[in-house]
């Protein structure tokens, strides 16, 4: 028995059931009693109901990420923990890896710790096959699930995302407007976010009648020399490019390293744009032009949404924020 079943039997939305369970005053007495009658009839006594009565709450949120060594995810963990602490909540971190079974096991581990909600950091948690997402949907029958930079349309799941497609489209447009047309898109992920970034690049190239050039790197996100060698191999094979737009800053930094080692002048003979506007953007010379996907505001919106859900308020299931191109020395 889950809150989906309760909502169906009571003839109300899952959000209404959540408000009743959390003791919200925004539900009419008649509707509240209808839901409570169904709960009593079904013997439904989840942790969420105890929280609604102010009992047995751990004031703790579970955080899941695939790989905490990833700069983007590490920064997201930092922001989430800081913002949760400011709201009086503790957190439990579980690094699941990328395999669906391991992710499901991590989710179960957190639920068994009686957390009040679970935050999934990064778009690698959402898969194309519904079966691989089932553990998330089932978990949402017990407690709110929050997605950072990914989206899944199901009850009690809330998403806060950056508009990566538009950001990548505008970055490609910017490079084309600067006079660079043979642009390589260098990427390393086919996740929810990765697909949207690629779509933005392809849309801009198609608009201008330009031939897309893509290179997928499947290796460690820390092995910048290997990424650099991949670009050298492209060069040696005769592939011509005067611009590189990368799906994250580590790949873009490899493009800067490639230019240095090949004695290519930046930005006159090669323009480079990264993604995430991480600390790497100012660790090279010239400094890296990069897309700021507004990670801290994303985290703040997600925590605000979660606090609203836990308070029984009606909250938007999806919030979209815009990114910003931060121009530095690797582009004109």
C-alpha cells in the first residue's frame, strides 16, 4: 500500500494525500477526513504519517550521487548539505555508481534509514527505459524524491533543471557569430543532460547549414591527458576544426592543453567553450569561456521546493533555470 493507492481510493490527488499526511491546513476538513478514513481502513501507517503527527522524524535527507569525485557533483553535494543544515536538516550521502541495480540498492539503503526525502544529484539517474526508473517511482510512493538537473514525470517527484539545451544552443550561436564554423562538439555523457546539450549544439549547427562534428570520449573524467590525446588523434587523422565546444570544463581544459602542445594560438586559431563554469575555468591560460549552469541557485530552488513539500504545500513539480555564457580568453 502506497500513497498512490490512498489517493486513488480517496479520489484525491497524491499532493492532497501528502498535505494530509504532513498536517497542512490547506486541506478542507471534509477532504482530510475522507483521506484519513481510507488510511484507517487500509491500515496505512508510513513514516510520512508519523512525520505529519510530528513524531519519529529524523530531520534527515538522503542524498544520492553517482560519483562524488566529479567536480560538478562534489560542488552540488556541498551546496545541498549547507542549505539543508540552514533549514535544520542533516543529510546522509550515498555514492551509488552508475549501474541501475546499485542505484536501486542505494535508494533502499536511504529509505531504511528513515530519511524524510531523497535528493538525486545529476542526470545520470534517469534512463530511457521505464524499467530502469521504476525504483525511483516506487520510492516516491513512500517519500518525496527530488531530482537535480533531471526530470521524471511521476507523482511525488520534483525536478529542478538547468536549460542545458538552450545554453548549448546559445554558446554555439556565439561561436558561429565570431566567425568560427567548423566546430567540434566534444562530449562524454549520453545522460538526460548530455542529450539536451548535444541537441542544442545540433540545432544551432543545423540552423546555419553547418555540418556537425562530434567526438564522444568514454574514459575517466579526471584523465585530461587522455582527452588531449583524443583531440591530437583527430588532428592527425585530418579532421579540421577551429572551435571546440565541450560538455564540461575538463574536456574544454583538454582542448586548451591540446592547443598549447600543438602550438595553436588561442583564441585566434582555436576557440574553446566549456560547460559548468567550474574552478577549472580559471586554472588555465588564457582563462576558459564557460557556460554557468547556475548550480547554486538550482540547489537553493530544490531545497526550497523540498521544504515546501515536507510542509504539505503545493509545489511545482518542475522548475527550469537559464544558464549564462561567461566569456573569457578562449573566445573572441
